[in-house]
């Protein structure tokens, strides 16, 4: 048997490929081989500078964050302190209110507390023009002179009112009017709240005549008059009043012994002469 001399095809095997693995050290070594050392040094310095700058920026950013937080906290504390200060100041500050007034009336000469009020009324009243209400200043007997307040005026006139009554009054003044040759005193009250004042006057009604009788020269021992047991509501000159009437036991004629009423919404008149209410009302209305 003859040997096979036919040429055979040789198949070459494919070359084996290995994965390429890059490392920082290898790349650096390669760069060191391919690059001048001076250039590499510059690159390293630039990298360090950038790293330093980055760290500084991070520190600055953190510091700014702390500064911002601290500033916000201080602002909140400042606003809180300002709010508390404003509240505390309001609680210590007295609210400004208009000065109490019973209206603008002409005044007589002042009388000194401690003097006889009836004698002083006659002295100052007889020299006045008729049918015109005047107020009488009552001053202290000390130096320098000063006007009596409401409580002191009531005490001087011998009128003892309760604390709620006094609290319902802003101002009280003594007045006088000269009519038909006689002198008639009256009391003028400035009241901020008419409802409270009306309630206090109603409570004071049972003792009002007794307390004011000396001032108005009312003789409670007079047997010829029959005094009504209570005040009654009526109107005079279209103004609401509460009147206490007396009846003459001989003639059965009724007269007003004492009354009080509103000349305006905040002005109360206490008097015996009915014409005083209209005179006070006219005086105040002319000022508006």
C-alpha cells in the first residue's frame, strides 16, 4: 500500500487575547517613561493645588452654613425680644384717654374746701346774671390751691356714695344758677357709660334725697309736705328724668322735690329747679 502523498491543509489556531488591565501605578509609570519629569512635577503640583482648593471650598461652605444658621437664630431671638419688649411696654403704658369734661361753662370765683357751702353759694350766686348756669371751682385749703377730685368734692358736699358709684363717674362739678332772684345749686356729672351710671343712680335713689338735702336746702322735717316714697320716670323738655315729688298736705298740689336726668348722653344733672336741666342742655348743645 502506497503512502498517502496528498497535501493536507493545516488549520492555524486563533491567537489567544489577554484582557488589558490598567492601573494607576502602571499608567503613572508609563507616563513617567513617556513624559519629561518636569512636566510630571507640574502636573502633580497642579493636582495638589486643586485638591487644596477643593478642601478650602468645602471648609468655607461649612463655615458659611454655620454662620447662616447662627444669623437666623440671632434674627429669631431679636424678633422675639422685640415682640416681648413691645408687649411689655404696652402693659406698662397707660392708654391715652380724652380728659373728662361736663362741657364748657362759665365759672364763678373759687370756694375753698372747708367753708360753709350754703353761705358760699349765696355769696357767689347772687352776683351772677340770671338764667345762666355757672360752675363753681372748689379748691383745697392748702397752698398751692388745686381743684378737688370727684371723691373730695362729694366728701366736701357731705354726699357719701359707694365705690361703684364713684367708679361710674369721670368728673363731678358743683354748679349754680340765678333765677328770679334766688340761687339754685345743681350737680353735674360726666359719665362714660350711661348704662352703668343709670344703674348706680337707681341703687343710690333711696338715700339720694337724704344725702343732698343740706346742699339743696330741703327741709325734711317739714310736716306740710308729703314726700313720695320713690322716684318715678318722666320727661322734662323731652329729656328723660327721674323725679321725686312732694305733695302739699293742705292744697294737695304736687311739686318736684328732687330730680336727676340726662342733659346729654354722657351728662347727668341733679337739681331741684326744673329750668336747670334745659339751661344745661342749651349750653352744651350750643357748643356742638
